[in-house]
């Protein structure tokens, strides 16, 4: 069997569903990058709105960054075990709920 025929037999056909999945994953990656980079930018606003000092705002940023990177590493293992699509959807819901909770916070202690 020629090499080109063998390679084409191994690769799945390109469909709209594959393109949609790729688009979704790229948007999630973009959203994650924007979310991580937004926290340092809003530190002065956090200080002002939450009535906290700069040191407390930095602790918020450090805790947020550690939580995001820990979840990112765990998500890969969970995706291998439970399925990539399922883990992606669950993580998006958890992210949305956590973002809502952070947006509703009245001060730095909540």
C-alpha cells in the first residue's frame, strides 16, 4: 500500500463537527489566557472596590493563579479518564459559576 493511501486511511475525514470542536477549544484557550492576564490588570480596581490593601489584592491574585493552574493540570488527567468533551463542559460551568461568585463578592474576605 502506498504511503499516502496508508496515511489517508488513518486520518478521519474533515467534517463540520471537527471544525466546530476546534473552534470551541480555541475559544476556551483564548478565554483562559485573557482571564489569567486580567487579574494583574485589575488589582488597583480590586483595592478600591473591595476596600482592601495592595497586599491583600496580591494574595487574591496569587490564590487565583494557583487555583487556575492547578485546575488546568488536573483537567488533563480528568479528560483522559472521563472524556474530553464532558470535562470541558463541566469546567466551563464551574468557571462560569466561580466567576459569578467572584463578581458578587462584597469584600476581600468573601
